[in-house]
């Protein structure tokens, strides 16, 4: 993992502990997606719920987790 990814990961963890809203880059990192993929999902209306705060799209950690859980396949989910 390069230093940039470590920094984004550290900032995402700090955000989870202090503020439930993640930037698009932090949300993408959390989900293991490229930022461009998350942006495309948002534009298509198929990504996690998000909010526009000023000029910045923000993702609530609960919305990210719910979106991810809704896509679970296989295995025991019960």
C-alpha cells in the first residue's frame, strides 16, 4: 500500500471516529473502489446515498455500509 492510500485510509478511519461523513475519495477507499467508479455510480444513481455539502459530495458511513450489504451474494447472510 502506498503512502497516499495509507493517508486516505487513516483519514477515513479518523472520519469514522469523529464524523460519520466521508469524502468521495474516502468512501471509495473504504469500499475498495476506484474514485472514478464511485463517481460513475453516483452519476448513474446506483451508488450509495450521498449528500452535497457545499461543493463536496459526502457519504454517511451507515449509507455506505447499507449499500454494500444490499449487494452481498452467496454464503450465509443470516
